[in-house]
């Protein structure tokens, strides 16, 4: 039995990769350059979004892609926690 994709996954599949990359880059830069606790919270919020995307797409990703995404998630969480402390 084949599972259907969620609405978010369908929208992401249709999105322009360049636009997605640039928007993501902008959000990461804003999170990293926002000072203090607010920057840390924004970075952790981004990490939560990455985690949700990772969970949604986990079964269709190859093991190397999973490893890279887990590394990116780990780095985002670490950066967020460092900014909070």
C-alpha cells in the first residue's frame, strides 16, 4: 500500500530549489547574527523546523543524506545553545 504525501511535502517538492536555498540561507544568517538570547531562540526554532523536515522525509532519503542532515541539525542545536549561554 502506497502512502500519500502530506500537503507540506507536496508543496516542498514543487518549490524552486534556488528560492528554498536562498530563503533558508537568509533565515540562518539572521539567526546567527541576531545577538543574545533572541538569536539563540531563533536558531533553536530553525533547528526545530529542520527536525520536522527530517522526520517528514526520513524514509525517502539515502543514508548519506540522512547523515548530512543529522549533522546540520546537530550544528544548529549546538549553535543555538551556545548563543543562549
